C-alpha cells in the first residue's frame, strides 16, 4: 500500500485513488463519521494533498464519490448488444449487484441520502442513474420510440432492482447473490409479460425477445418452473 | 372557509385542520416555498395560533405533515380481511393512488426528501410506511412466519408501487389511474407467480390465493390476456 503512495501518479490516477478510498470508507461508515484525515491515511498521503484535489473539503469529496458510484452503476446496463435479452440482463445485474455487495453502506448512503450532502443534489444523481439505466434497457429492447406502458414497465423494474438491493442488504444479504440475480431477471420477464397483457407494444417486444431465447436458457427454465403453478389455476381461464 | 375558522374547534380538530392545510400547500409548492404565514392564511387564523400548535415552527409543521401523510399511506393497506386477494389489493391501491393523485407534490417531497427537514428522519418515516404496508400484505396472505423470498417479494412490490407512483407523476399522470391500479395488481400476481417458481412458501400462498379468485375476476381477466402471449413461446417449455 505504501508502495502505491510513493509511486508518481498522474492527476487522474491520484484522483481515482482518492475517490476509491473515499467510497471504501463511505461503504463501511456513515458519511458524517468519515474525515478527510481518514481518506488521507487510507492512501498514505498528507491531508493538504487531499485538499488540493478536493478544495471544497468533505462535501466535495462526498459528492465526487457519489458521482463516481453513480457512473459505475450507470455503466452496468451499458452491456454489449449481443446475446438474448436475459443473457444481457444477467450480465448487467452481475455488475450492479457486485457493486451493491462491495459498497453496501455506500450504496445505502447514495440511495437514502446522508446528512452531509444537499439532498436535492443527491436526488438528481440517483435520478440520473435510473434514467440512464432505463435508456440502456430500452436500447437492448430495440425500441426507439417507447410508449407510456413500456417506459412505465422498464422504469418500475429499475426501481424494483434498486429496492430489492436495499432489502437484500437489510435481510443480511439473503438469498445468495446469484439467486437474487436470477429472480430479478425472472421478474423482468414476468413484468414484461404482465404488461404485454395490456399493451400492444410490450406484446411485440416480448414476442421478439422470447423468439431468440433458448429452451435451455433462463426463460426456458423459468417457464418450466412457472408452468405447474399456473396449471393449478386453469379454472380461471374459463370464460364467464 | 371563513365559517370554519370562526367555529370553535377542539385542539385535535384545529391541529388536523392546520396539518391538512400544510399538506395541501406542500402538495403544490416545494417545502422551502411554504411559510407559516401561508398556512395561517389558508385556514384564516393568526400566525401566533399556528405557532401555538407548532412551537418548533416550519420544521415541526413539515415533519408533522409528513407524519400525517405517512399515517394516511400506511392506513391504505389496512383493508378488511374480506374478499379475494386481488379485491383487497385493488381497494388498498385505490386509496394509495388517490392520495398520490391528490397530494402529488407532497408525495414527491415525502419520498425524495426536501432540504428543510433532516434527511435521516424523513428516511425513517418513509421506511416505516414501507414496513407497515408489507406487514399488512403479509397479514392478508395469512402467513404468520414469512420466509426470506416471500418478504423480498412483498417488500420489492411495495417499492415498485411507490416507484410506479412517482413515474406516473413524472409521466404527466399517464396512464389512467384505474389502469395503473389494475396493472399494479397484475404485477403483484405476476411477481408472486414468478417467486413461486423458486420458493415453496410462495407456491403455497399463490395456490391458496388463486383458489378463491373467480374466473370473471381480476386474475381470470389477467390469465386470459396473458395466455396468448405465453402460448407463443411454448418452444421454451421443451426439455433440453
């Protein structure tokens, strides 16, 4: 670690190093319990050096750390346009949930706000993560002109992913991360099917998406597990 | 209106009247743009009278208004234990969404925090609404000892209801409120079915719930609309 501090870092490298250290500290302590001295100590530099990068002090460092967390979360959904929808969603959720797992307290602080940072600015950062994630997903769905139902569906699912992540932390990180990921993918498929029952654009999207899913993939597995549950309620299909 | 002000009100009545007026003001303006004078003017009483009820001034009034909004939202899910699950959820959502519609800006302020009130206290109030709503729903599901999946499912759906309400406001109150309500009920059923595919307790709960749903009710309607979407993807059911 001391090795790193004595290496000559570029301005960008040093800034990233300080932000990563700050995120690490915000991940284990409340923002009000993290001082600039702590950040300086974590990367073995002097307090004045931290101030040179963040002359606004703790407030600026905190916002920059949130900003950096938000950038990382936004990046999760910008997956390559290859593979089926559920493969892409699984990849995106793997990055997203790994971030939640690694930065647990920091993720909570980002979403629930802290007493250090001005709330309206935190809210704007969080909103931007949500919007950007929704746009990426609409891009994966190849819908340039999304209607109100498809937007509502995608945006609501993003909220659910965020909420489920917080609940997962609150439940002591249960169930296992891979189970949570698969459930969130199932949730997306289920919600898209649900919305397709009310909206033609969603029906078209799910039709296109399901056509390229494989029987031995996530949706096939999901369909086989759901079938017995649904088949027990065929009395509901009878026309009245 | 002036009639009301001159009537002799009990302490409780006067307090409710002031809170309702404050909620009304917070519903159309940002918290920082609402003064105690505005509240006093709205119910045609003097500023000192408002101070007598809320000696802590605007901060106290704002928190009390949030508290009152939270109580109303919590009450929505405390529906009588009669009728099928979807009938109960529809009733609960009717009250919840009516509140969102009526107090739009106030609802946003409650969930996104304001710069007036200490964030950690707002967060605690919002958390309590979510917890209480989840407990009420678990009571409707008649599960005294809920496992991690059922809790995750119910709590995630609550987050989705909240998120969808905010998105609905952001989308200029589209789609129609009754369509949003029906979609959220479908979402609950869909998510419970999805989770039942992974968890035995949820499978038991959905089995019990579906048994008392009628073919001409919400789930029957949902099932008939979903069937064609799902039947287009039977290739996924093939065992590999």
